[in-house]
């Protein structure tokens, strides 16, 4: 363990010599003895002591307090005052220089050693704290986020350079001002977290500038608050462009779907509007079943093109009045597979092709084209099948003079759980009988 190096500053030679002998006997290293403030500063700069024992009253123009202030300011070397004077004025001046101890003349070796050891230990702790503060300050000033700290009264105590740029305030002007005056934020979307004052997306109104979207994180520290925030203008702009692009894509998709539906209606004018009405009913049923907006929208799309495969069915069969033959029925039964083949390579956000393939399947395996049963039939297809049957039985057809909604509803009631999904049937009945739904 290296010895503690001490600089003695004492203008009485006998006292200085006694101090030197005592300190050497206690195991300390003496790096110099000065009798004036000016000499003390020079020796401290040359010898870099660990500690200075400083007499307050010195000869020359610079007294001990002034010399101690310069040594601390320039070298951060801790100072212990040795004095026979302890009046309030002297102590007030001495406090400004942040001394690490006092010892009043006369003193004994034990008191001196205790003060020295405590001062040296305190100086090491203080140095570590200052190094950590400098390290932390460097990090806070160089990170890519704005950082603002406020005390327990909500007054600004720290701002890094990015925080200054984003708020339009410099640290000197903002210091001790209320946080809400410097960090003027308006919420644009609530986060759902009631304990936080900021939303997921907030607008910072800078000093003399236009509002900009920011993302804010707040933490408590030592009774105060620390805000970390970043400018998310680019992210918001990119998200907006994505949303607008998605809207355009949806519009293009909707146009394509309507074109498909119109193609079928042109070939089969007797069922014009069938797919649209099935889509409306299927969407209403999905919402009644609590399946969410995405699923409901998917069912609307599926309903609008569920009969697309009929484009391969001859017009003569589609428009044939009266009862159709077994051969005609076999040809008609091919339309789910044909629809699937048309749609399978189109990347919809929903399983459209699969639902179109299965919309004529029945729970007991009597449907087509795969003879699937129960849970092997996807839910969307089970909903579509109910909507399809109800609309078809309710509407006018070439082979039937008039449809009847009550007969259609009775059909799904009679075959609930046998041909048709029970949840889908219940939802269909509720939208008609309780929600006032109508097939336009």
C-alpha cells in the first residue's frame, strides 16, 4: 500500500517542523513544506500531493483560504485547515473552498491522524463520484435521445444537447424553470396507462418551432423525474405512408373483387346481387359471433366472390328454368373447386380460396366437393354456407317463383348441428330477428 503524500503549508517554521516530524512518525510521506500561499500552489502543482495541511493565516498576499481554493480548483486535491482561528467569518470563507476537515491548534497526534484518514477516505469517495458523474454526463450528452432531469419540485436541473435542440431551450436559460414550461407536450393518442402522463405518441411543442411527434419515457430518481424522449417524425411519416399504401392496396383489392362479382352477375343475371347479399349477411353474422373486424371483413370478401367458379358453368345451365338434370347438377357442383383454382395463387390477407372451396360442405359429410365433416370444415366456410343457403332460399330464381325468408330460416333451424354450424345458425337468427337485418 503506497503512503499518503502530504503537503504542509505553515508559516511558522517550528510548527511546520513539528508537523513534519509527527506525520513521518505516523507513516505519512511529506512531499513539501510551504510558508506562503503562492509557494503552496506551486508545490502542489509540482508534487501532486494526496492531501494538503493548510494553515489559514499565512504571510504574503495569498492566505490559506485563497491558496486552498486554487489548489482545489486546479488539482482537486483535498485540503485540511489547521488554524487557531475559528471565528464565523473565517469559517464562512473556508467553507466556500470545500475543505475536507478542520483541526484546531493545539492538537494531539491522534486527532491529527483521525482527521487525515477521514479526509483521505472522503476524497477518494468524492473522486469516484465525480468520475461517475462525468462518465454519466458524457453518456447522457452523447446518446441519441433527449434527456431532461427535474428536481422534486419539478424544476429543470439537467438537459443534454439533444434535449436543448428538440425543445428550443438552452440549459442555462431552462435551469430551475418548471418542467412543464420547457417540455410542452400534448398527447395525441392515449397509452391506456393511467399512471403515465404521456401517451404512446405525443406532440412536443418546442420554443419557437412547429410541433413534432415524440416518444417519451419517464422515471423517478431521487425524488425527482427524468424524461427520456426521441423525435419519431421519420417513423410517424413512414407509418403514415404504410397506412396510406395499405388503404390504396385495399381499394385495389376491393375493385378486383367487385370486378370478379360483376363477371358472375353478367353471366347469371337471375342471381344478380346474390354474392353481395351473402357477403353482407356473412359479415353481420361474424360480428354477431364476436369474431373481430378482420375476420368480419374477410368474410365480406369471401362472400363477394364465393361463386366465382361459376364462370366455368355454361350459361345455359345457370339460366335454365325449371328443375335441372343430374348432369347439370354435377357440373354446378364443380364451381367450388373451380373458384379455388382461380383464387389459390392470390395472396389475400384471409383464407379466401379455402373458404370458397368449402362453402358447400356440410357437417354430416353430405356436402361437396370434399365431403368434409364437422371441424374439418373451416369456420369461415361454415358461416358462408349458412348465409348462402338463407339468401338463396329467400330470393327469386328461374326455377322458383318466389323465395321466403321464414322458410329459409326454418331450413337452418331444422338442420342446425346436422348440416349447419350451430353457432352460425344462432348468429344468423339473431341478426334477423333481434338486430333487424334485411337482405337488400
